């Protein structure tokens, strides 16, 4: 039986997040109908895609009925009655937050700030999507839940760690979903499932109840099929909790998606930061990103190759990442159930905690200056004064399911560095980036490209992504496993 057969449904639904919101506001459909259809598609797809860890069917249908009453009474909110999903690292009151782990965990007693804001915008959360264990890897597999599969080819991973959210949106199970990105975990699965994935500025979307997730590396971000839908979800969840340490000034993402970006100077970088793997983009990845660069030039932008001065930015990443894993793993009530690679990261993070992590975080100011020089005009310095940086999102197309099975912690890290060397530096910097679909390999597997900017540059990146989307029309392509 094909994936398409497994997910088939007779229920017609509006196409995307904004379309769903408009159809509800105009009375052309009901929240109950949309949520019921989403739940039916999810249930039908679980044996094939396995995108969800938990559904909240009864609660979601009750909330949909309440949304219909509010809509009938004339109430209007940005997402009132629209079904969405969140990643299983996100607290939803009454549900455990497994974050890819096995074992029994207590239910969260309160919503995270991002979920609170989703509810305030009227969204109906239908369930929590699968993530690899503690979000460490660019694949979404584990003994706790099995393997989440790519709707473009179910022999391949959708990426990770927000692979469940990406698979759910790419297959049309929900119109948009929330993920999180600590080393590319929104952008990588977006690239490998032909989606728009936004990694916003640190602090743009609250990570509360965490105050500084993974030592400042991790942010929440939207996954959607279009820039407008991703912008709508970003606007809905953006904002700080009173306890948040990072508070960038607000942006208007939806307005930016409707605005011309102007003529920009865009750098294209092929060489990733030092990873000691001699990695280079796969020829089909390079071909796809080159075509994207040519499309940007045809739109009137000045596009030229450049080499960001990454330096030894990995020295600022490894201690923070492993310390973040150690902090979360130490809270697990049954540590023996954790993957051996997680336990290895826990030991490393414990050793590198304290002074080493503080030193890594103190390096960030110098890293901002060195890498940020790419964006600031400098007299006599070539390779400066750019508005946007374009790179591949990954070096390789999506790997096959099971490619990382049985690898040691070290070998897993090497394989990850070979496949995904481009995304993580922007987590160290805390700056925004957007994955945009770049096309397909000869085997029909999606690949993506990153639009990266300096601090607080989401609006420019969104405007540019929307202009590129209008030209490339990537949303017209649907995977075989889409209903």
C-alpha cells in the first residue's frame, strides 16, 4: 500500500493556515469540520508517517466546538478555530512532555508561553509531534516512538529534531506547526520536506518555562508551506514571558511578507564552518542552491560569493549544546532508558559545565563582531556590506531511515557534521534565518537553502523569501503522501 493510500481522505479542507483562518471567518467552513478532518488524516497516517507522539482528540474537538460558538457570535482572532500542532518539547497542560524520550513522565501542569499565545490567538492544538531524544539529531527516530518518515519518500527521514512537525505540515495533516531550532532543528527538516521554516531571533518566541533553552542556542519557530503562513504563525506566538531574559523589539512578520524587499546585496557561501570532516555540498544540493541564487539575481539582487569569517565558532557551540542536554537529561526519572549517545552527551555536558560554558557564552560578543562584519560595510575590506547570506541548509539530501542506527556517539556526531554543517552557527549567534525550498534531487528528494541575516533582521528575510516564493511557486509541489 502506498503512502498516499494510507493517508487518503474524502474531506476537503482550505489550503493552508491563512486560508483556513479566512474560511472560518467567512463562514465557509467550521472549526469542528477542520479539526475533525485533521484528526482523521493524522490517525490514517500514523502507520505510515508516524508524525505524532500524542493526540488530544477529545479536547481539540471540544475546543473546536467552542471556537464555532465564538465565530458565530462575531468574535474574530488571527487563528480562531484553526488546527495546528506543536513539537513534543513544548508544554501543553495535561500532557507529558516526553521530548523523544521513553519512560513515564508526569503531565505538564501549565501551558508553555508559546502555547498560551497560540490559544490566545484562537488556535486549536490537535496534538504533539515527534522529536528525536532531547532534540539532538537531524533525524526523528527512537525506541520510544519508532521512526517518523518523510512524506516525499517514506524510506527517508524528514530530518530533525522537528521532524514530526515537518512531516505533518508537508503531508497536509495540519496547515502549520511549531518546532524548535537549537542547531538547525526547524530549518533542516524544512529543507528535507520542502517547507518554509523560520528560526527567529533569540527571544522572539518565548521558550518559557525554560529561561534560556540549551544555553541560549534553542528558539521556537514555525513550519509552513508558504511564507505567509509561517509569518502568520510567527506573529501569533511571538512575545516574551515576564521571566524571559531576551526581549527583542517586536516585528510585523505578516506585513513583511507583503512588502517588496528592495534591491539587496546577497552573499553566497559554500564553505561551512570548520567541522574537521572536509564536508562539501552534495552536487545536487549545490545545483539546487545555485539555481536559487540565479533566481535571486534575475529578480534584481546583487549576488556574489563570499566567505564568512566563522573562526572556531564550534568552541562556542559544543559546550553550550552538551550542557543543555545534560540539564534536561538529568531531570529524566529513568536515565537508564536514555539512548547511550544521550548519556554520553550528558557526561560531556557535565564535564564542560560551569566555567567552560560561561567562557563559551562570553565568546559570543566577539563572534558577533567577526561574523557580523559580513553585513557591515568596511572600507578597504572585500566581502563586507551584504544584506543577506545565502547558504545550503544541509550538505546532503535527506538520509534513509536507519542511517544513524548503531553508531557510537562520536560517529553520530561526525555523520551529523557531514550532513548538516551549515545551520548551527546562527544558533550560537542568536540571529534569524529562514529555510526556503530549493528544489529536488533527481530522485525527487527535497533540499533547501538558508537566508541568513544579522541581528533582528526577520522582516528583511521574510520579505525576500516571499518575493522568491512568488517567483518559484514552490507551494505548488505536493508530496506523494499528501492527502
